[in-house]
C-alpha cells in the first residue's frame, strides 16, 4: 500500500525495532492501550499479543479497512485524532497512549493530550528527533521552548532511543526517536494554564530578547526583580517554576 503524503505516512518495517518499542511499552493484559496512527499494523499485532484491551485510531479509511480484515477482534476508530473526543472511549482504566506521529500533527496533538492528562497513565510516541529534543530539553538549552515548558508542567519526559530513517518505508529525511511521557504525580499549585500558555507564546516569540522586553506588558521589570530573576535573562534561561512565578504575578491574572 502506497504511503500518502497528506497523512505524513512512513511505515515502520524493522522487526527488531518494532519488538524494542513494544518491549519498552511493556503492555499487560490489564492495560487499556490506545494506538494512534497504526498504519499497516506493525506495532498493532504485537500489542494485541499482550492481551491488552486495544483501540486504534486511524484516519486513512483504506488502512482502517485493512486493519479490520487482519484483526477482526480489534476496535478500529476511523477518525482524525485531532478532532476525536477521547471521552468517547469506554473504560475506567487510565489510558496508555502510543503511536508513530506524523510531524504535522505532533505538537497540536500533544497539547490536546496534555489537556486530558488526568485520564492518561503514560504515553509512548515515535516523533521526529528534533521534536523529542524539544520535549525533553532543560532550560538554558537551545532546544528549550514552549513545548519543553508545557511538557514539564504535565509530564516527566524521557528520550528512550533513536530510530534511523531506514527503519521506515518510505524513508523519511530525518532521524526519529521514541519518547516516554509520564504524567506528574504531584500537581502544580498553579492551574491557570491559559495564562501560562499566553506568557510562553509571548516569551518564545521573542526568544532572542531579554525577558524585560519580551514580556513587556505582561510583567514589569520590578516584578521580575522581586521574583529573584534577572531582567536581562532570555526566555530560554527560565525554568518551569520561573514561568509559573511570572504567571502568578502577571497582569493577565487581573
């Protein structure tokens, strides 16, 4: 079956890597797993062998039909995952979400899932290496940005291993990597994520400026100093806790 560019399809075919990914996920019979973008079912078959409850979400109707033929017992949800309401999925167990995500939907999908984090046990995704690096970056690193901060707000993120282009058909032009995202056990005491989101968008849209200038109109230089921060620092130098402190002080809360 030909990969469709509009869906960002690259089919994983390296059997050793497929087993390595499923071993990292380590599905159990008592787990409820959601696979996003199963494609031709490279991971699906091994996930089913674990005995877990498995639902898959596939936008390509031809692939969805093929999966139903291969695995009659499988619940195939034919849908655009960015429009899918995860509350439709029946079951009381926290969800384990896995998938090989196309680059064009990875960031919006991650933010969508962050908003439903209370119903998620963990997530394992294959993403472009640059996205994984952004997800897992610490402050003062060049990869650090809005996605890094929001990922840290909701999850512990860990890059597990890289996946080379030759593991796919057709070969992508970039390296990929597997990332594990585990929701934080300890909830942040600041819950106005909309304020935090706006501050991060503002800050990292001007990442080469000082925070005094990048966040002008959101927080004053005096407020920044009162928080124990250097107004001359740049957005990438601030940690999650720094941004939460700014969000609490910001005039956006008024």
